[in-house]
C-alpha cells in the first residue's frame, strides 16, 4: 500500500466552531464594473495567448446572498492546456472584498492550499472570522481564486454524495491488512478513479500545478499587475514556488507559509507526514493529561495505548452515527488529523475521544466532516476530488509497496497512526499518467521570497520549509516555534508583522528570525 498524502490546509480550521456557517459560493450573474483601474499587462505574451490576457474582469455580485455585502466575484477564461491554447477553454473564478477602493499598490493573490482548497471560501471566511490582517486588506486588492479543477472554477467531478460517503466513511470488509480488507480498499479506489474519468473527462489530464501556475500569470495580467504579489499556504507554497520558477521576471513579493519541499517523492511525503502527525498527537496527549476533562489517565505512553485500543475496537465494531454512517478506525483518524491542524481545536479532539470511548461517534464524525468539508448531508466543495486529481498528475508513479525499512521506521516512530494513514492508491487507477516531476526549485532571477515554517507543523514538517528556503536562489526563512499547520494568522504577532512588513513595504525579515506564540 502507498501512504495517503495529506497535504491540505483546512480553511478557517482555527475557527472550527464557525463550520456551520455557509461557505461562499460565487459567480458572475451581472456586471457593474467593466474594467480594472489599470490596463492588463501583456508584455512578452505570445500572440496566440493575447485573447486570454486581454480580457477584463467583470466584477459582479456572488450568487450566495450571505456574501453579497462582503465579496464580489468574476470569472475569466483560460486555455485547458497552456501548451495548446486552441484545444479548448476552462473558467477560473476569482473574488475580492467588496466596497474597498482599489489600491495603487495592486493586487495580492492568496491561496489556502490543498491542493483543492478554495481561495474564494478562504477570502470569505477571512473577512468573517479573521485570517488576513486589516493592514493587508487596506494595502492591497486582495484576490482569492479557485485554481483550475477546484470549486467554482471548472471543477473536477467524480462521485455523488452517497458515493463520497462510501469512499470516505465506509469500513472495508474483513480485518485490517487482510486480503479481503486490501481488496475492498482497492475496489473503492478504482470506483473513485473511474467516476472521475467518466464525469471529468479530458480535464483531468490538465489538473497540474504547472498548468495552475500559468493560470496565475493570466490572473496577474488580467488584474493589471506588472508583478505578482502572493501569499500561499501549504500546497500553495508549491504553487507559488512553481510560479516563481516559471515567471521569475513577473515575480513580486511572495510569502510561502507551511512549505512543501518540491523535491520530495510521494512516498516520502506520506511517511514524513505520518511521523509528524504522530509527534503532534504526543504533544496533544501530554497537554490533555495536564488539563481537565481528559478521557485518558496515566502516562503519555499509556494514553497513546488507549488511543490504539480505541482505533482497533472501531475496526472490529464501528460506531453508527445518527444518519447511519459508521465511525471506523480510519474515519476516527481523519477526526484526529483534522483537530491536530490547530492547537485551538484540541478541545474538540478531547470531546471526540471522550465520546467515542463512551460509544457516541457524534463529535468524531463532526471533526471528520469538517476535514472532508461535509455539512448537512452534502459536500460543500470538491476538495477531495481536486486533491486526488492534482496529486495523481503531479507525483511520478512509484512502487506501490513500502519497503521493509520504511515499515520498520514507521512502526518505530508512528506506532499509533501509521496503519490508519494508509490506503489504496487512487492514482494506480487514474486515467492519465502523471506529468509532474519532483525536483528542486531555484526560481533563478525571481525577487526575494519569504518562506515560513512551524516547528510543530504536522502537515508540512518544518524540515520542508528549511529545504525550500535553501533551494530558492533568494529566500529568507522565518521560524515559528509553535504547534499547528502554518503560522501567519495563527497567533504570533512576530510572524504577522514580519510577513506584512515584507508584503506591504518590501522589508525582508532579518536572517534567522525566530518567532514565538503571542
């Protein structure tokens, strides 16, 4: 089995109580601004691409009444294949805060990660619950966008709601790691891939980070900016680094927070994430035992043993939720992962553990649903579909089996989590071969780039931020000594001030800057 790669920034996860609110859903039903304040920048653009680069964004109201006062939206057209612009078109959805005057400093694109997370949702939730600082919102026309294949842009489409529930929550047949269990997982993976092929067709071949980075240059020009200013989180750091490598002459001020190492293989990504999540689980359990209401007793090792026992018991006898869905060991691990993204969400994990130990799956299913963006019996986005689509095309094919040395390392360093973060490889059944390469990115000739890494980040381990900062020709690393995934907006004024000073004023952080919470 290959490890599931779990690089994803869950939107507004620090404000998990707000998950019951509706996500933004934007379109362009009417036009009230026919052009930007600045003309599109098309210098050096090939003639056969000018029809795309010359289009003005037609900003209009979004189609969700709850967002009309906060956000306005537009849709622009891009080639489905930048290497063959005549092959067909796709749509890209963009958004910005409404009722803010255009700033002469230009635009700032933001991407919350994934791959598969919606920048439009991120924009809306940042305005409602915080996330983007007021100084950034005042200094730039901040623009959220849904990358190709994601949400309101031309989307990857795979399974219906019932099919997604089966794929994400059903408990495989047999006992864990038995032939029957493995066959059941492979059948689920093949069903998912076949549905993507049937419902998305040729689009799947072009859901790549390379193509998405070229979309970003189109957005830059359509917005009228000579240089791209960008704030990217998690997978968004790979997207931003790819852009800087493709278009160094168009690169403005880039901040890459929660960095992904572009040279790391898919198997290595999975292994490092599993070990990092195990370390975060240790940190959580230690804090839980020192607090009130913790369902565990004894030492950290004893508590982790109880977690392992709980996961095994859920394999044998899943708990059934009010809607009939089952909470097995894998779904419980999804709940754990969701909460470990942010220290603020640890109390929800305590509730989930306490409930599951008492036979009540409600809190654990809530966390798993939050991670999977499932609410009210429906999926709010296509993040799982897009996540698989990008990874299947970006990562070169590898051997399906972990080596004996890999398994020994995982058993030693992640004994609780590793077997529950594995699964059949959807990419084995993907209709198109991968086109991406895992290699270092130098972005030679690009403007200076700021990389941010969190020492206790479970999803993108700190070592990846160090590696990316070393690979880039001109980069400075900010170290945040804290817990959780990504650092900007996570509660460190030191990080926030350094990031905003660079984006707004161009002031590079001092070399070796290390920040603490608070």
